[in-house]
């Protein structure tokens, strides 16, 4: 037991952390939410997509208050380092206190968005909170495309006021977010006939911070795939490169932390020397932003015959040309990334090499431009290109009544005005606003860092402050 305050919230966070809930595998945690609702005599529904809504009646005397939605998503990004043994389909997240933070052991934590889920479950049980009619909305499959929100049906929720609990900065109220699309590429491989008799080695890039491809993209953290491609290009410049496979990254909405390539090489000492020299150069480039970079050369077995030289050259040129990072900063909101692209995943099979990228922007035309740009690179390389329809952004409404109420309560509760911000990440608010026209909403949350990575952590005292602040908002709105 963590034995942290507020006890109800952390009790439920521990409970859901024991339930596997990667995107697409949320039935068990949805069942748990329904069981908590039933245990407290509350009405609850689950739709065909798996979204759950729990309805809690108003505190006596506040029944006529306009209802309010508290919203978060049930799924989490399941990330671990390659040397960590953890089965996300059955193993619980192992929680630990690390100074002022709660972290997981070797995996992502799932505070994004488990803190929101635990908050709503705590409010179901909390007898101290004063509130009007509440609808706790728990959506599914947010992290892989916001699919739960996309499939919400009319009437599933009744309220037209909402607090989304899926942001990660204390002292800030978010009023807008970016939209996004994914662009995928498939290249048909060309391989030599028969496997090489030359020894095979795996070049591994690891130790990077990774992180959220929207929230952290401006920090210019290392991208393991791009670093590995640069190394392979430098090796190729010194002589023919016998490349078997190139793999890295695991989630479209995460910056790639690890990557590996299998090559055939007669002189492994020369290969190791080149890798160490390159590691030193990239460490100097990254500086304090991403100091943990490691590049290793290990013995390996080649699963396939090598790519032929022309395909190797084409693959490396394609991966080198694909952009990654910030494309445009906002001219209206200082410090806000307006448009970016993430080189997320590369995966090799015998017959294909598949590459996944994601583009984000708070301006719809900029999303389309970013997609067209990366798609053009794929077209020039002869790849099959497929772009998703994506999800909409959320346009700020600074005249929002619920925004004004939250700002006023922040002044009362903390004695300061909150920062009003937009986020360069996809929140479900944009989609929910489309599904339920007239929805008035803002997004708040406690301090969370390094989400979508094994370094994810949530600040303990900020969770306590967040929960107290939320209860004061509910009391004020009622």
C-alpha cells in the first residue's frame, strides 16, 4: 500500500494499476468501474465501444443544478525498456514511491489517465464532497486514436458542462488542443538470395528519455530511430553496408526510445569503435536534454537474408529524409508548438519495412500540410502511403462560463490565477465537443512528467492539491 493522501484516490489508483488496461484491452477495468458503481448503488451504463458512464445524484438540496461531466480515459500507454520482463496483458503495474513522486518499476505508470479514473472513483465514495448531478464518463482506446470518444452516441451523456481530467500541469487550465493524423508507409523489401555467412551483429540504441510526441516534442529529445539511421548512413559512407533489419519505436504517440539494426560485419572491433565514436558525438549534441544515450554492438542471429544494396540505400535515404520534430510555433500563444511531426516506428519483416509517423497541429490546414510533406517523401521513395482521417483540434473559448468559474475558484483556493493554456497533444475534448454540440469544457490535472515512457511519474502532493481543488470547484458549481 502506498499510504498516501488523499487515501480514497490512491486506493483506487492502486486498484486499477493491478488491472491490465493497454489500449484495446479495457474490458476488465471497465468491469471494475461498473462494480464500484453498483457497490454504491449508482446507475451506470456501458456502450458497445466499451465507454462507461456512472451517474451520481446531486447532494441533497442541489438537485436543480445543471449536471456536470467528469471525464477521463481508461486505457494507458504500455511502454517498457527492452530488458524489462513485463507482460502488459496480465502483469500488474508495480508502483513505488520515489521521493516526491509515484513511479512504476520498469514500465510506464499509467497516471495518464489513471489519476482521472481514480479521481472519479474516489468521488463516487467520498461523502464530504458537495456537488450537483454528476456524470463520470470513462472512455476507451484514447491513446491509439481517441476511438472511444469518436464512437460516443447521442444521449449517452446528458450534461453540457465538462471537466476533462487529462492534463499534466499543475496551476494551469487548458482550453484548447491540437488535432492530428497518422501517416503510414510500406516499402516492399528486396533481399539477397540466401543468408550471409559473415557474422551478424545487432546495433542497439537505448537509454533515451522518449516521452509524449505532443507534450515533449519541443524539448528536442533524442529519437532512437533517427539516431540509428544516422549511424547506419555514416557506416555506409565508409563502405558497403550489409543490412538485415531496422526496427525501433513502439507507439505512434511516443518519441522512439530504443531502436536496433542487424548487420553483417567481418570486423566487429571496427564496428564497435565506430559506434562508440558516434555515441560520443550524439551525446554532445543532445547535452543535458537526453544524457542517457547508449549505443551497443552485440552478437546476433540474422532472421532474414540481407537487403540488397539498392534497397538498403533507398531505405536509409527515405528514413533520413523523413522529418521529425517541431515544424511551426504558434504566433498567438508564446511557447506553444503549433505543428509537429513524429517519426515514431520502423518495423522490418522479410517482405516489408513499415514506418509509422504522426502529425499534429492546432490549425487544420497545417495538419494537412504536414501530412502532405511526409507523404511526398514516401512517394519519392516508392512506398505505399496511407494517411488516417485523424481527429479534430479543440478551439479555445475564452468566454466559457465554466472557464470563468474554474479561474475564480483557483483564486479562492490557491490565491493565484491559473495559467490559461492550449496543449500540443490530442485531448478528447475536441471530439466530445463535436459529438455533443454546445459542450462547455476545460481540462485540468495534477503534475505528471515523462508520460508514455518508463520514466513516467506523478507528483504526490500535487495530486492531493488537485483533488482538493476539484472538490472546491464542484462545491462552487453547485
